[in-house]
């Protein structure tokens, strides 16, 4: 049994963020953390308006924004490990580690992930849950 836990970027400034990360990092259940884009994705939205670049470029940048928040999460607890592919996620889980998904390598080339603002970190978490055959998807916002 596997679960995907999406940790929203909106939690970045919440007092509970430290507690959430500690609880997730200490999980004995096989979970994968999916970071939201948060402030990093908000900056992409604002910059797209000012610089007038395509939704395709903005989509790529928003996915990279998720990775930026992922690195913030990884920095908070040494029990967490980065994972960029399904194989890396599987190896981390088999080793009893808690992977934090850094989505660009898997999501950007995926033909079933359209380059659109309609694709959110929540929908990418659900997409990953399907790819991994996860039994649960939890959203922390």
C-alpha cells in the first residue's frame, strides 16, 4: 500500500509546516511527498503577465516551482530523499525512506500532462498516484 501526500506550497509560512514535515518524514507507511508550487508558482504567474510568455513555458516553470519547494522540504529533514523517477521512488520506498518527488523529469515529457495552467500540483499528485497505483491521495493545504 502506498499513499501520495501533497504538501501545498501555501504551508510554507504556516507554523504547522515543521510539524507536518516531521510527521511525514517519520512515517512508517510507504508515502511519497509531492510539493506544491506555492510562492514560486505565484511568481511564475506574475512574471508571465509582465513578460508575456506562453503557457507552455509557464507550465514548465510551474513544475520547476514545485521542485524549488521540494528542495525546501528536503532541507527541513534529513530522513527525506529526492526522487525524480518512478524507479527512484520505488527504490526509496523499498529502502524505507520517504521520497520527495521532484517532478520535472517525469511530468514535463509526459504526453498525458498538457502544458496548461489547468494542470496543478494537486492534479500532478493525482497523476503520480495513478502511475504508482497508490491507495490514497492526501492533500495538505
